[in-house]
């Protein structure tokens, strides 16, 4: 886990910062981020005195997770492959019939004054926020904005001039958004770049050819060729998140209708990235 965090620190940094205000990200941090690392590290360091408690807690968790009511099967296969049901009967028969009430997660959110250090001369600098909480809605225009920020602004300012190995940004459906740098020699300068991002968008002056290029690049991300396994994974994710074909089509229409005026209007992100 420690090696994973050090090699993919941009993901750990973004998830940790988002966890200050996002319950989804707080859950991710507890189960697969810095919070989870600390949990496992504590068990490993105090195993002798905690092993009985850990065993009992895992038994309780398994009893509530592995039930017939809680079983969900995601299968991507040919028509013949859907006959898998007959092979599941012995497995299903061993699951509990117990029905448990859904419980709310009492996650305590809030900004923390913390830093994480490692034996390295590079950093992963993240800046996060939620635009839905600030009164902005998710649209397909944000996908084009992501493309512009990736290849015009952040790439030039953080990668080319700043010397970072890479930079990323995202605007998610539920409103969570982030800027993050990868293997970055700077902290203060990168944060200044993030601060000036909204000003760059507000004063953007791309011609028709450039805007067309951004839209084509965005569509190429939407229409990446997928093998059957990837198609199944995408469909499963859409089902779990409640994303419909109508929502996807609306997003595509918004991507294609993005123009300079709509792009400039998204400079409202200034009030989002304050975490």
C-alpha cells in the first residue's frame, strides 16, 4: 500500500482532499486511500493485541455482506455464457437468508491541516472542490473544458514550464472536481497556476479551428474503441451510478454545441477550487 501511494500519489492526494467534503471520496479514502493505509498499518503494528478483535469484526462483516439479498451478479458473455445460473445454485445455497436494514455511514467530513511526506524530491499537488455545491450544474461542456485545461493550460504551465511529469483534471457528475500534478518539483508555483485557471478560461480567445480541435479530442475520449470486457465494465458502472442512455446523449449534444462563449462562462470554477 505504501508503494502504491508513492507511485500514484496524484490519486491519493486528490482522494484525500476530496474526502474533506465528499462522502463518496471519504469512503474511497477509508477503503482504498491514505485512511485505509493507516488502518492496515495500525493493525500490522499492533497485530498481537488486535488479532482477536479483527477476526470477530471480519466475521460480522462477512455475515452481512454475503447474503442472498445482497447478491449482485455482473456478467459479460455470449448468449451461451448466460447459462451460468445453473452453476451458481450450490454457491447461492450457502448464502444467508438474513435481511439487514440499510445503514447510513456516519462519515465526519471537514478540512484538515495535514501533509504527507516521503523520501522523494517530487510532489503530487492537488486542488479540489465541488461545483454542484456552489450552484453550478454538470454538463457536457465540462468535458470540453477538461480537454482545454489538460492540453492548453495545465500542460503548458505545470508540465512544460513547471517541470512536472504530468498533470490531470476532472469534473465529475456529482460535482467533485480536481486539478492534480504528477511527480512535480513545485508546490507554491503549481498552486498559483491552479489559482489563475479561471482567469485563463474567462479570457480564452480560441478561434473556430481550435474549438473544433477541442471538441474532436473530447469526442475521441467518449468513443474510444472497447473490447467486450470493457463494454461490460462501462455498462455495469453506468447501471450502478444510475446513468441512462438519455443522459449520455444529452452530454454528447452539449459537447458538440460547446463554443467560445460557453467555454468562457465556465470561468465560474474560480469559486470551486478553494480546498
